[in-house]
C-alpha cells in the first residue's frame, strides 16, 4: 500500500482539460459514469423488450418482427384471451400450483430449518445436505424425478405399491391429477431449500433472551415456538413465500420437460401457455397477451414485497 | 443448554431420516447411472448395485454429442459471467459509495427481472434476434441470461462493497490515486472473495438456464447446451435411463462443487433479490 501511494503521488499527471473526478464537486458525476453501462444495458435488454412485448400483444401477428407492422393496434388478442377457456384454466392451474407448492415448501423448509438449527455434532454438514437440491439444475432435477415417477419401473410407484397405498401403478404422464402432483413434487424439491436457507438465517437472528424470558415465564416448547419463533420469522416467511410464488409463476423448465403442459392442459400454467402460443402455434400476438397479463399479476404480487421491505428497512 | 441423551438420539434420528429422504433423488441419479441397463427394467428396484458400471460414461461420450453440449454450456456461462461482472462491478461500486438516485432504480430492475415472466421476455427477444440474425447463436443466450444475471450481480456486489470501509479509498484518493484506479487497486483486491462468490453465482444461474437456450438454439443442434441435450434424451422414444442419469450427473457435478464453496454465501446471495 505504501509503495502504491508513494509512486502515485510522484507520477500522477494533473491534466487540466480532464474532469478531475476526485474533486468533491465532480464526485457524483463519477458515480453516474460508473452506473451508466449498467443502466444502458438494462434499458436495452429489459425495458425495451418489455415495451416491445406490450406492443406485440396489441398486434395481430403470428411471428413478431421489430417495427414491421403499420397496422393499428387491436384488442383482438385480449378479447380472445378473456373469452378462451384455456386462459382461465391456466389461471386456475397456476393458482393451485402456487398454493400447493408454496405451502408445502414452507412447511418442509421450516421443519428442516428448525431441525438443523438444533445443537448437535455435524450440524454444518447437515445444513449443507438439506440445502443441496438447490444446486441441482432444474432440468436435471426434472429428469431424475421423471425416472423415479416412471410408470413401469419407477421407484416411487414401487414404494407406493409395496406400502399398500395404491393397488396398481400410477400413470403419471396420463392421469391429470397425478401429472399435476408430479410437477408440484419436483417444484417442492427444488424450492424448499431456499425456504430452509432463509428461515435458518431468520432463526439465527432471533435473540436468545426472548427464549430465556419465555422460559422464565413458564412457556412450554410449543408456546415458545408459537409466541417467539413464529412472530419473529413472519417477515422472512412472507418474503420467501412471495419469492417462491414468483418462481412458480415464472417456471418453464420443470413443467416443459416433465409433462409439456399436459395431459390435456392439466399442468399448463400461464407461463407455459405464453410459450406454447408463441413458439408451438406461432401466435406471438396472443402469446404476448397472455404474458403481459401474467406480468401484471406478478407485478401486483411483487408490490406486496416492496411495501413490506419499505416498511421494514425504514 | 444440556440435552438429555435420549433427546440427542432423537435429533440424530430425525436428521438422518430427513437427509436420506431429501437427498434420495441425488442418490438415485448416481445409482441409476452406474447400474447395468437391464437391471433398470426389473422390479423391485436394486438399491445397492454390486458392481458400478463405469462404462456408461464412455457410452455417453460415444453415442451423444455430450462434449459439444458441455463446451457450449461453458462458453455461454463464461461469456455471461464476464459481461455481467464488468458492468455490475462499476454499477455496484457507484451504488455503494455515492448517494445516487439510481439506487432505487437498480433495486427495481432486480425485482422486475424476478417478476418478469421469462416466457414473455423471449417473444420480443425472438423478434430482435431474428432481425439481427442472432437466432441460433450462443450470444442470444448470453444476452438474454444477462437480464437476470446483471441485476442480481449488481445487488450482490453492492452488498459486499458496503462491508468494505471507505477509509482505505479516502487515503488513496488523498494520496492522488485517481478514483478509477482506486476501484481496481484498492477496492477489488479487498472484495475478492465477494467477487468470486458473485461470479460463481452468475455461473450457476447461467448453467441452469433452459428456457433461453431452448427458445433460441433449438433448431441449431450444434449449439445445444447440456440442459437441452438432457431434455432431448428424456424425450426420446427408447429411454436409456442409465445414460440420461450419467449425463445428469456430469451436468450437476460442477454446480454441486460450486455449491460446496458458496454455501456460506448463500443467504446473502439468495436474499439479494428480496432485499429491495
């Protein structure tokens, strides 16, 4: 460090025409200069495509082009959307999936977080292990489960038969209900580690004194959980639930690879429907309309996230 | 707090049962990859195969363009990492050190990128890339992945820069070091662990992508990524599960290794999208 400072004192040229960014009055300019590449990039790859997709959703196009259409905007895509049975079914499927995946992942996440928050030898390793599915790529997770849920030789069917829960193998690819739950299982397996990790961090930030005080007051283990742990964790739970919800809304890989949205649309969420319309049927105008509506729903959900954090940090 | 012996045993039992249940799919992937193909079509399944069949990996390399998929995946991940980091380092530093109005905006971008349905985003990008002749090029995937990775890296790096005391930089500036040189000579070396963690995160996100590659590279098989290859193997009429699981295993190993390094950074990283 001293070496550095000595040489820079001696060698630094004072260019009179350059803006001296170390001068206090230019400090902010330097900040904006640093920020510029990121802002420009974001404008190009996030803001512009969003505007373009809204534009496409108002056009009657099959394969979208940039600035090719001089036809006036039309509401046809949205009219089709709200009148179509598929759209409302996709809404219903998405809603069911969000509730089921979110709820189950929260329960598993909380249980595992509480477990690895206990004091025992090898705790660090246990923490590593319970979070491991987070690191498995979604496509890989999906093919593993596709194999485990295989109708002829899958280990899940074998186990269920063996335990006497079912009398004949479940056809996960043909039965609508089974396919829906198969998708949910993969999502839960991929999604719960986020809950575990975040809730564990939340648990560790609860002051030990609160538990001690509750104990002195004669609270049972259950009461301590209910009146100390749960209220302290509530904000983290809320945030993680919203993050998981947005993830289920966005997800493409799991459903596309496992069921392709089928059978008969039983696993077609809004996200899958957007893709299907645009890239299977090449009706990009209609696809964009589905996507724009999905985006509005997600924006609405995210608002809850923003306001929660705004109230928490300030 | 002293726990009874019985309580200890209870905890260990619970931990072992939980870990076994939750990690069973990973175990099953490994076992299936190393099982002989005919054994996989037998009921009941074999849980502990006697002789691991290592030949499956050479079979995979011989029958599938696995090496090509791997190469494409690595190229995309490295390019995305470099692009995202070079932009995010500067932006994150600016957000951490200067009270700029842009701070809230970047936070908004992160949230936007999380809530933006990716299947919607690929529609305008398809039109743009079609016009630019980028459909079927690895760059199309690098660019679209950046929509997720740049905001993410910016926010994560800002978090690290916030933890570095500003005094060092003040000293350097007083000594006449230019603000730009200060970032590269003083701040980045100190932030090296954070930089590494962020880079690895970008790598993980890029490696796991399926949608962008599926949309823009599907028709040009020479540009396929690992995830596309694995998905295609699964879709084939005759499914050789041991080969698919071998491919899956090879595709997961880099990420699992990264995860071991990253685990202690996980909370900060995963929470980054939530924290504004």
